[in-house]
C-alpha cells in the first residue's frame, strides 16, 4: 500500500473514507458504529463527531500480545458473520508491565459490535450498555465488594476499582480512546459469569457502561478454520539483573520476580527484569520447590512462587505458607496452602458468584458461615508473581466455612478476590515429586488426617512449634526490614 497524497480532497466525516486530520493519509471508517479509528500512518486516534474528525492523540506502537482475533479476521459467532475491526491495548496505572487488550468484533449484518477479551483461560464479551435512568454512583462511592444497582441491568458487585490508560490500538473503536490519559474504572461482576466495567474516564464526561459475560470459545468459528485459542505463551528464561542467574518466566502476566538464588526483587518490563532491590530471604526452603511440576485435579501446574504470610491474633503471630501454581495461559493460577502440616488447594471464584452478607456468604446455593477475619501480611516471597507483590503488604482476609470447603475473601482498598479452598490429599501433593511431609521439620504432625481444617490463617490453635519459630523469624526480621519498593498490591485475578 502506498501512502496517499496529502492533496486528496477531504471527505465528509460520515463517508467511509476521509483524510486523516493529523497526517492527511486516507483513513477508513469501515464499521458504521465506529466513533474513532487509528490512522495507520501517523498512529493518531481520530474521533468522528457530527462536526468532523478530530485527532485525539498518538498511540504507542502495538504491544506484542498474541491473539487469533487479528484485525480483518472473519468468522461466524453463533449464526452471525463477524469481522474483527479493531483492538485497544491498555495497562493499569502503576503496572505498565502487564498490559491487556480488547478486540472489537463487529457483526456487519446487524451493525452490532462487541468487545472481546481473553485472560487466564477465560473469554469475555462486553457491549456498550445504556446507563440506568438514575445514572451510576460516583466512583468515590464504590469500593471492592460493594453492590451497584444498575436498574434494568440488575444488581452487580464491584470487584475492583482502579486507574488505567490506553496505550495503543489499531483499527476501529466504538469508544474514543485518549492515549496516555489516566482514567478511572470499576470492574463489576454478576452471578453466572456476568462481567462488566463502568468507565469513568477522566471525570469530564458521562461514565460509559459495558456489560457482558464469559463465553464459550467454541461458539465462535474462524473462517480460517483455526481454533479460537490464544496461542500459549512460551516460557522464557530471563537473567537476574543482580546475580545473573537464569530465572524461568512462565507467564506473560508475570509482573514481579524475586530471584530464588540471590533474593533480588525485579519488575518484568518488556520481557526483561528491572531490579528493585534485595528482599529478605525466607528462613525456610519451600517444601515444594519452585519449578516443581505436577498434575492436580486434571490440570498440569508448575510451582512459580512461594510466599510466607502471617497474621496476628490477640498478640500471637500465626504463619502459613502459600505456593503459587501456574497452569499455562489457558488455565491460569491456583494456590497450594500449607499450615501446620495441612495442605489445601485454592481456586479463584468470581465476586459476582458470591452473595456476601458479612456474617455469611452464599456460593453455589450453599451457605458459608463467617469463621474469622484477620489482617494477612506478606513476610517473605520468592519466585514469579502476576502482581507487584511486596513484603509487608496486607489484605483483609476473611473466611467463611461451608459444607465442602472454605470461601476466602481477600480485600484491599481497590480489589476484592474470592477463592474456594479445599483440603489437598497427600497423593495430590506427592504429584509434585515431594515426599509425604509428615514429621518433616517445620511441617508438624497431622498432615492429611481426618481433620478438615486446612490452609489459611485459621488454625488459631496452631502448634507451639510454629509460634516459637515465628517468634524467631520476627526477631530475625528486625534488621531486615524495608524490603523492596514498588506499586501497591494489585490483588489477584484478571481485570479489564
Ligand atoms: Zn494520520
Ligand atoms: Zn539473583
């Protein structure tokens, strides 16, 4: 394609083709519902209004985020033909290392369109939705876990409030992007996979509402015949900026790595590590080593991180250990938890699937009764994490006991994350190539017995051994305070 002359006549803004007001090249509004396009030549986002075309700002170069839904790809979704018209790439304020993207899929027959996103094995589609007659609450009135009454759209739950910015994009958009400008948003969730975002922009315009849900990728066929599966990211090896050690980089979502050899904490930036500083070394080795692989409940996982967390109850410190498992991009993350020799397995639950009444919570139609609430603090950390984990970061951790396991709620000022925690049988742990831990040093007795209590900061009657060891850790930590710096805790799970 050759670049057209700037002498080309300027067309009316409603024509399919027009001259870019920034560089003069031809831009095409192929999709009637597009409110903006990105000029292929100058990368400016160009808004279309009834008064003409306006350059909004220059997009950065597209980031390498693989997707089978490239602009121009066609197929059938349900019974309807579609074409991919655009994509937009964003990151969270304070987390430039973890961008994500949304794809604009348009249906030429009906003129409809939908935004598609993929994260941790799940596909989401959201559509522009009308604001309820009474509008939406101010973002200052929303907090993680709060209900939002969206009138005709029902009641939703806020899973996260935050700040983000548009980084890059291509093709058409049904919204006008403002590259580089920090905007505020609330992610919301509803029963049965409902997912949405209230986009508050920079506060100068009316909020925009996007509602949708998870969908089954098998409902969508590409004309190319290729499966709708995001290409699995390749595990890479990165070098520790301090000791030069080879560290695996398992996930494209990894944001922070704490070197298992020298303890240096680094942020992941465009596939490389930028050192932040030393983190104190954990006083014990992970029982399941980082890098160990095993199959649990039908999925294959690699241990990618190890965290020692603690809480204080009536002046006594209780400590437990958590292992972050990565099951590949299609599966995402799980946790192994170890406390007093008892192991459990934790999987995340969408906030919208929980009805949280404070003293009890409903999940899957079953009541889970409030058990306890503590401030859980990160004491030591090694390995690869999908958020900017920091020593000393705390969450409000609450547990609800149900008939089949525990519902755990972790809340910060900006996010709420639920997970369902079930006991792990000894053979499930042995899948990672470790011996049954009974009698192993710190682990204590009682592993895998009939006791259903497992994991988390809940065993207030923890063993004396643990308490003594924790006291020693605390003493050791006195001169090791400070840790490393970085962005705030950004919790778990995926968000738009
Ligand atoms: Zn241009
Ligand atoms: Zn190192």
